[in-house]
């Protein structure tokens, strides 16, 4: 768990306001005792610009969420300024926009816009709306998903598993793909107990197994929140909240992730680096259960979800089981690639020097390589063949390049 000098990504909760009333709302600043209408107004365009200028030096990707981010009065101006800074971004949205066609036309013309994640919690109105609390939201959301796809935008959906949909994962995955969605993302509920929607461990495991089976069969399915491998083996990646990214709330406060209430500083008054290395952030990173560090799956799930442990007043993710002694990530998909001797590998990512070596960044993915590996990476400039890399660096050099090709950090050019 190596921590870069500054974060690579950030999530911005642009506004607390939302036109859904989700039973499992992920906003930690909204609770049964606090209504959204009672919350202080979000930061202004000028204030968000000052924060974005601070982020420009280190952040390569932003995710704008809320509440519903499009409800911020300066939503388009904030996104336009982000594009002017040449920062890539995506939006996390409920898909219920005031002027859908106008918004989609605006987003389509921004090169830095990478796509949207739309919340969709069922394949029918009943299942979706029991979560959103708004009648008619299913029809509106699905209609706007179709419009976004027709506009040529990248659209993924996010489904929180609840007691109302845990047994409908197959139908949901199949349905969202009929809408033209690229990937169906499945999420476990994270937050304080909400009895009317929470699933039992058995129900969650069933949902995970079905989603994993759909993925194995060729459907584009991913998991968004960490699911400990000791709970249910899956292709779910570890969460890197507090390690590669942090969350900024509607008032500039920084937290490790959007599900965690832990305040680490405020970007209106402090620098990115000072918050990134603050005592609360370090405490978050050090909250990994001791048992997990001896688990052979630790590099895969990083000890589960810290935010869920915090929400339940526990020291560990409540899904955590016994450490695994011989974990093999057999369910992880691999790209099938053929490395021809005369193929020319070329780096297709950003490279950030760090004290530990180099951080490779492509989209929302990162990889760490040592200082010693730089000569190998430097040779991947599109002029050196695989055969020449093998001759110069041996099998270890070839293995490194092959692994980075598989993960998308290096592309192949035909000689």
C-alpha cells in the first residue's frame, strides 16, 4: 500500500441538492436529523474555480457527483472551467435532468468529458423507485440514458444491491445492456444501517455470484465497492480511497471517500499536499485490520471497506472473514494478447516520478514500478521490438512489458 506524494484522482460532491429521495443515499452529510433544505448553500463558481486551480497540478481525473451535480446553478460553467484546465472528468448522476437534450449537447462538445455513471436500481419501475422514492423516476432515467447513448456518450449504470433487487441482478444486467449501456456496475450498500433496504450476507453473496457469473459469460459487469475476497471471491478490485484519490464535499471539505464522514481538511484554506498527508488521512490509511495484512488476498481487497467499518463502529469491514492462506485470483479476467517478436511496445499512459519509483496513470487505473524498471519503460517508445527488449533486459524485462500491455499501460504497434 504505497501512497503517492499527492492524489491522482478526486471526487467532487458539487451540491447537496437532489431531486431523488433515495432510501440508501450515500451522502454522509445528510441524515434523518438533517434535511437537504437545511444545509448551507454549496460553494459558488468562484470558490470552485479556486479549488480546481489547486487540483490542476496533480489531479488527472475528476468525478463530479452530488446530490445531483446538474442541479448546481453553475454546473456547466464549472465543467467548462475544468475542461479549460485540461482535466478529464466524468459525472455521476441520477439521470433526471431539467433540460436533457441541452445538457447532452453541451457534454458532447467537451473533449475532456469521459462519460457518465447513472444510478439505476432495477429493471422495472417498482424496483427502481422503491429506492429512489420518486414515482416516475424510472421512466425518466431510462429515457435519458437512451438519449445519452444516442448522442454518442459513454454511459455506465450503477446499481446498489438491496433487499428489493438482490435476486434480480441477471435481469438488471440484461436490461441495462438493451439500453446501450457500456458496463453494468454493481455496488454493495455502504453506510449506516437502513433496515428497509439492507440485504443479509447470504443475499449479498447471491447477488455477487450472479453478477460474477454474468461477467464470466461475457456481459460487461464490474463491482464498484470493495467486496472482501474472504467473503465472496469475485473480480471486485480493492478500493484505493485515501491512496490514489479523495472526496471534496459541497463546501470544500476533504474526506478519504464519499462514504466516509472523516474530515481531513478544507481546500479553501489548505493545500492539497497538506490535507493528503494530514493526521486524519494517515489514520484512515492505518485502519487496515491486522489480520488482513497476513492474508494472501490483501493486495486484492486491501482489507475491505474502511468506510463501512466506520459506519458500523467496527475496526473491520463487517463482511470480513478469516485470512486466506493460498488465494489465487482465478476469476480475474485477462486480456488475451499475443506478443510478436517484431511488435513495437509504446507507453500509453502518464508517468509521474515518485520517491518509490514511478506511478503510471491511464484513465482511472494506476500501476507502480520501481526506479530500476525505468530503463525498460524508456525503451517502450515505439522503436524497440519485443525481441530487442528480451535481448537487452532478459525474461524479467519481457514479463514486465507483457504485464503492462495486459493492463493497458502499453500498446502495441505493428513493425
